[in-house]
C-alpha cells in the first residue's frame, strides 16, 4: 500500500501506465490530425498513422501489466521492474511513428520551400531534419543505455 487505506502499488502502477498510454495516444492523435490536414487530407497517411497509434497501446499495456513485476524496497518504496526487452520494444513501437510524423512535416516544409522559395523555408527544413535525426538518435541512445544498465545490474 502506498498510503494507509489506499490502493496497492500494483494498482497505482497499472493506472499510471494506462494514463501514460492514453496521454501518448492523445498527443499522437493530435499530431496525426495536423499532418492529415497539412497533406490535403491524405487517407494513406491517416490510415498508416492511425494503425501506428493503435497498435502500440495494447502492446505497451500488456508488457507493463503482465511482463513486469513490482518490488517493495525500504528506501525507494514501490519499484517496477521491466523485462529486459522492454526498452527495445518501446523503441520499436515509438520510432516508426516519430519518423512518419517527422517526414510528413518535412515534406510540407519542402513543398512550401519549392512554392515560395524563401530562405526561411530552407532553414526550417534543415532544422526539422536535424531535429528528426536527433529524436531518433535520442530514442536509440536511451534504449541502448537502459538495456546496458539492466544487463550490468543482473550480472553477478
């Protein structure tokens, strides 16, 4: 129990995981709506984006609820221990969506640059490409370091 007469650690973590997943779905849905409108209501983009938003949600909840376990420690309290593959799973579920949204917005920037021809659109395109690559590199680095940390923790 986290608080006297309150919910257990497991219930708190499950509800927290559900809320985080709903939050990610809401944010990604908003980005998909903006990309859909920016691409003149392209149905292929809508279908691919919706699929990539819907598929990770149950997989993420399943991995957290059924493949993770809780440890109660005296100095930290409730601690959720994820399976070794979870960081790679999370990366594999998040990276395609990040790449699709980034490419979709970069295509709009490129189209505007070709249409207007100003240096501002060119700079925005270069900056957007750099940000897209940094996001993917950051996700990959976080995933790799998390896996490496857990691997070191489990070796005697």
